[in-house]
């Protein structure tokens, strides 16, 4: 899938779900992107599933995206997250109101790469399970 695939998935889910929520109230509860060679750029796209940004007159606004209220399980095992990806995951933890399970098994996270992520994790009261196996 790689980063380009995550970007397409993110765009597609946001477009589809906007229509689905209005018509059928469907929701995405679990997203498993195990072993898809996703790095920092891909995690930026994942963040967009939790928060949208739009610009007007040079100002950036963040609004709650339609999907974030439903994603409860996010599995990102076997991806090379790195510092940039960990920072984006921290931002996801900051804005997520429903994410209860986050799996980051064998993602090569270590040391200072996790500093921002850990700060967000410490503030997050919603996440119940964090798999770093």
C-alpha cells in the first residue's frame, strides 16, 4: 500500500463516509494497516482521518472529520514509523475521542523518537490498549 495508498484510502474514506453518515449512519470502527510500508508521510494522511484542515484567507482551521468519531481500533503493526510517524500518532492521540486500541507491534520505535508520542499518550484518557510487542 505504501504512503500513496494510505493517502488514497484516507481521501476515499472521507468522501464515502460523509455521504454514508448522512444517509445510512455507517461507521468505520477498525482499521488494520499491518505491514504496508507506511512512514511519516502516510501517518500524516491517517491524521486527516481524525482531523481535517482547510484554509481560508491564509488561515488554517482544523475541524473534526466525519470518521474520527468512529475509529476505535487502529492496527499499524510492522510499519517503519520513525520520529515523524510517531509525532503524527501523537497528534492523533491528541484529537481522537474514540480510539481505544492502538497496535504498534514491531514498528522500530525507540528512544527520542517517542518523546512527542509519549507526551500525548500521557494526556490521553481514552486509549485503553497500547500494543508495542
